């Protein structure tokens, strides 16, 4: 039964239920309901004023079918996608069926209305067909000219309500069947395409197989031999024929046919399951391979080795004929072959094989220009294919751009020795792989650039250190001569000096000593950086060394009226093995800095033993150090106060040198401060009782990061 006949039957059944009048109704038997129009723009009826039924409007234009203007008004009104109006708009789309439809029922028969009735009697009844508040059509009834009573109107309204619901249900059923048919067609198309691709990838599947009651063998190209009495059954999956079952059955009985039908159905289902299983296993293997390659390549930081590893691994793991990776040159004018699988690939790389970016007969250049994966599944039949004489067995090729962000780094090119060697699913897999390779390549390039930059910086640092060491020697030699002759003149060996001459010579001596101190700092820093600073270890008391430091620094503290002393509970008996000269240099620097940066109060020194280590603390009541700058004080040539009005001078080398010397003993030096003026700062020197000479010295910046606060 067709869908149209099915609709007629449903409508006839509905009208059969609502046509008979009530026993007390005066409605004549000849009364008929002639027209059902879907959808109308407006519903009108001519009825007596006293007998107007609910839901029926007053007299107006008598139009049963939609006009162009009403359709425009309906389409211009915004509606939810789930409204009946939109459902009917889609149903009466002018393609599957007309923009309007109607039916006439009378004398027990249903007919289709091709055109709207030109005229209706004045007493014609029109009742709107409404679903969820939306008018989808109108029901028109012609009476016997005696008018309509309220009871008759109520019956008509009831019939219209049932008819509207029934019509909308039929519409929903028809649309559901349409969507189901579309889904079935899509499934069949996917099944057909899946089997076509599957068979194209396997030569043995193009002919078939034969079972001779002993074993399964490929079917000869000439077809089955030995008999003409074959029973044939189509092998179908989702109503799509995928093959044919031929059985040498001789005479075929009804029972045999049933068995063949059952075998064909089971064989079709089994073949489909095997195909899907094989494809799933293939995709799983490919995705697993992609993941493994991504993990492997992320650890390779040499671009050339990275690309060669990828092409060789892809060729082996994916079982394809050849793999190339092309990279765009700096000018983006050519694609240079950067890596190729096997000896052929290495030979092409050695020949510096390249493809101009504008080459039309190149799938590789096109993939770069179009920024998308391209597949040629039969290169012999492709007029624009650019063959490579070193790869004569190529039958299909796929080129995938390697994209990072908005930049195309190159093209990942794979080739197969089979026709139809690649599918869209393969393009998705290789696109994922190409993206990950592009990221790994970019990381490797950045690493190489950073490594080259680090090497250049190290060379610059070596040259700087060498320059400072040589310059310090060149400056110190004449400066020592100046200081020596100044001492001779001050002692009066060259003659008696006037008071003015004596003052000038003392000024030369003080500034010369200061300059010599700065030069010595630069030379020490150069030696430490070059690893040429040597320590001379000896056993001594820490207190004896501190007494020397106090004697040297007391005059500077006295000038500023500061108290400089060792705390009473300090450990005065502890002995250590260290380079006495270098430790004294460290303590002189710390105490000198504390005095320079303190205007009132004093500087305290405390020593205490902690296990196998001794801790020396130098604290002051000066300006303090902001917490965010505690690490900066140990960086070379760095000052806490960098303003033009700073009161205290210096090169910024004292603390870095001190920290390096302490670390060379196996100890550490750090600073603590609240940053509040008046609370000052405290510097801590931690040394082992027995020095452990450390040859490799870390930078002061590393120390500050690790021990900025202990």
C-alpha cells in the first residue's frame, strides 16, 4: 500500500467516526464536509449571530487556500524549530509535495482537491484546524441552507480538533519515515564506500575465494570451474550487495534454498564483522604508532636526526613504499627535501632535491599552497602528476602539510606501490602525525638556536674574563709603580716635602690604594670565572682572624661613630681548616659593607658551631635590603641603590667574589633582611670545619635562587 493510499484510509476512518449526527440533531443525512485545506492564512464562517460556536470567527473573506502574501507573513514570523508551523512548512516544501494540499469527503468517498473551491454557499461552515495554538488548515462543511445550531457547531469543532491532531500525527509519521529512509541511504552509502575501499586495497578480494571441501583458495580470474549448475545468492549488508555466493548444488530443493539463504545471510554478516574488525585493528595500530612516534620524537633535539628517524619509522611501521619530508626554505620559494626513507631517500637528499613552490604538476607544492592534505590514488592516470625517476613503483601518493599555528613548515609526503593506497581516514591519521612532527621539529630548531646562543654567550664570557684578567695585570703594574714612588716621596728619601706636597701625595696614595683594590677585585673575579683561583689551606682560629678584621675596620667605624664588636657569647675557640687569606677577604668585605651602609648604631659579629660546620653572622642596624633585592646583591656589578644620588660607591664585585670564595670552601653565603630602615641586614657565612675544595663554581645568580633566604 502506498503512503498516499495509507493517508486516505486514515482520513476515511476518521470521518466515518465523526459523520453521524446525534439522535436529537436535525442535521440532514445529505450534509457533507467538502473541503479540508492545509494550511490557510485565515479561517472565516458565516453563521447566525446567536448560534456562533466557540473558535469560529465572524464573516469575512472566504479563502480556503493560502496566498502568496499570507505565506510571506507566516515565514517572516520568528518561530521555534519545534513549532507545528515550521513542521508543516518543511512538510509542504514544494519539492516532496506541493505548497498546499486538500481533501474532500462525502457520500462515503475521499477525493483529493487539486484546486481550492471557487465558491461556497453562504451557510458554509468553516472551522480552523489547530494544533498547539497554531492553525494548520481549515475544515469546511456545506449545510442544507437551514443554518447551524450550537450543538451542530460543537460537533463540528470536536471533529475539527480530532482531525487536526490526526493530520499532524500523519505529518509527523511521514517526516519520520522520510528521515529514516535518509538514514538508511546514508548507512548504505557508507557500507558501499567502505567495501569499495576495502576491496581496492586487497587484490585477492577483487576476484574472490573458492572452497573445494578441503581448503580455501583465491578464485581464479576465469571464475569457478567444473560445473554450470551453480546456485547463486547475493551477499548483502544493510541491503547493499557486497558479493555473491555460488554453490555447486546440482538440483536445488526448497530446503536447500532455505539453507543457502541462511548461509548467505550469516556469511554476509560475518564478512562485514571481519572487515570492521580488521579496519579497527588497523586504525588502532596506526594511532598507537603515531603516539609512539610522538613520544620518541619529543626526546630528539637534532632536527636532521629527528626527521630521518621519522621517515624511516613511518616507512617500516606503516608498511608503505616511500616517505619524504620537504621543508620550506627561508624565502618560502622552494620546498627542499630534508629527509627520505632508505637509501633512495638519502640519495635524493644528497642531490639536494627541491620543488619550486609554484610548480603546478606537484602534489607536494599544491599541498603547501592549499594548506590541506591531497591524495592521488592513481598517479598514472593523473595528468598533473610529477613523476620521480628514482621511485618508479609509485602508484598512489598523499601529501600532508606540516602546520604549526599559522605557519607551514613543510610537507609530509607518503607514497604507495598500490593503486588506491590512501583514504580520507589515512589523511586524518597522517595529518595528526604531521602536526606532531611539525611541533617536534620546531622544538628541536628552538633548542638548537638556544644551544648556539648559549655557546656564543659562553665564548663572549670567556673573552670578557680573559680581557679583564689581562687588563687588570696591565693596570696593576703601573699602579704599583705609582704607589711605590709615592711611598718613597712620603718617606722623604727624595727630599723634604712641604705640607701641601705631603697632602697631595697622601691623596694620591689613598686613591691609588682604592684603585688597586678595585683592580684586585676584577682580577679575582676573572680568576674565579676561569677556574684558576687556588686555595692555600691552613689551620687557624676563627676568633684570631676576626680580631685582624676588627683592627683593620675599626678606624672606618670610628669615623662614623659606630660600635664594632664581637658578641660576648660568640664561640671564640672554634678552629677551621681553610684559606686564611681568602676568608679574611670575605670577612673584610662583609664588615666593610656593613659599616658603609650603617649611619647609626653598630655592627655585630657572632660565631657559633653547628655540628661539623661553623656559622659566622655579620649584622648591622643600617638601611637594610628590600626582600625582592636580596638575590641581586650577589650578582656581578649590581648595586641595591642604583640611583644617581646614592651615597655609597663600589663596583658590585665584593659580594659575588665573597660568595664564590665561600663556595670554593664547600660552604655558603646568604643574606637576610626585612627591608625596614634601621633594622639593617644580616649576612651569614657557613663553612665546614674542614674545607672541601669545590672546583666548579656556580654563578652567584644560582646561589641567590637556591639560598636567597635560609
